């Protein structure tokens, strides 16, 4: 491995590479740690951790001598990640760097771990998430069956099904317009002015969500709104329509429209989908103006696969079209 490190450094010309001639670089040690750590981890999750290191850490620290990296260098790495709005990723990167340095110490590749005394709250901003009532993951199939049998208006039932399939915010759902949908590309393009973070958002449409849209199109009668109000079809469905429908189904205090987002996040994480893909699909991360146009379109292909997998997990298609087998 020392030979590999020297060869790696010989091919570089930057000052940090020259200084690394006397010891292993952070990237070499990180890949040693990864080979050891990933052996009993889920392939998808392990692959995501490696991609995160390659994208965010190696470009800044990869060629530096592992035993000479100060705490400030790790701080700068995670602060840079935080600056693009990816706070959760910054925290995970700090954790991974701590694991790598602990491995280095344990294997006599460094004398101390400069990350050990640093907590995320010491260098990263904190924010408080609002918790919404939601069912446990194990109770989701029962809820979806209840929604499929909802006896209220058809628009409300379809809205519940579409929310379960796309896990967008209630305001984003009820304000949907047919002009936002690109059915040929199988995408729902929500414009920035309708998003909480004032940045555009893309929702890939699963087979099941397209069936819901097909039925909605049949009963839209050429209206602009996908989910019009009962009393005035020129205005969107009320904010409380979803919530009251869940109450009628017996889920008062147990589930809200926003709760589908939490359930989806929990299940998708348990299934091993990359955290960053889930966060982008939830439009969770606060994004600065510079990164907004770039971030909203990141990882579209794997996110589309994730959305189809989520629909296949058990979300109901409209009763008029029948169930779709996973």
C-alpha cells in the first residue's frame, strides 16, 4: 500500500502531493477503511458513502498526508457542503471522516483523530424540523386500502392516492395545473413560485401515478386545475380537504397529508436508497440561489427508479383502473 501511495503521489504535481511522499494520503487510507467497513453493509448504501467521499472529500483532502490533516481542514470540507444547503449530507460526511480517522489511528497510520472532538453542532447550523402525525411504516398498507375505498368525492380520493404516490407537500398537490405535467417525459415539473424553497422541483411519474392522472384527466373537463374545489372549480381544492378526508377514514390525530412524506422517507431509507436522492425528492434541503437551478435536476434517473420502486411497494392505483402488481 505504501508503494501504491508513492505511485499515486508521483503522478501529481500539487504541493500537498509532494508533502505526502513520506506517508499515506487520506484517499488511500479512506479506501482502505471503506473496503473494511463496506464488507457487511448494503451495497446501495455503501456505494452512496463512497460516491459522497469521491465528490465532496477527496477533491479537498484526498492528496494530503492522513497524519498531518488538522481539524480545520475537516471543518472546511463540511462547511462547503453546508453552503450548498445539504446540511444532512454535511453531518454524514463529518461522521464518515471521523470513522476514517479512527481507522487510521487504530492501524498506526495516524497518531490521533482530529475529528473525534468535533460535533456537528460545533461547526454546522442547526434547524428544527416540525413533526407531523404519521402512521408507522407497517400501517401504510392498511391506510392505502382505506384510501382506495374512500366514499367521498372522486377528486378527493384521487388526490389522496396521488399524494401517497408522490409525497409532495399539500400546497404543491392542490395547486397542480395540467400545464406542469410532461407526460411524454413522465415528469411533473413544479415551478419555483409554487415551492416552499422557491426553487423548481421535478417529480418523476410512476406507472401508478400516471394511472391516477389518466382518471383525473377524464373528469377534469378541460379545466386548468388538476384538483379543483368542489364549490368553485376555478379555485384549488382546500388545504383542509386532504386532512378532513383522513379524519373521515379514521386517522384523526394519526395521519396528515404531510405525513406521507415522513413515511416515504422512513421506508426508502430502510430500503437502502441514497439519502441525498431522498432529500432531493422531498425538496427538503434549504438551497441557496446559486445551487437551486442545479440541485433540483440532480440524479433524475435514479430518482425515477426510486419513485417507481416506492409506488411498487404498495401504493394504490385508482379503483377505476384497478390495482397494479408490483
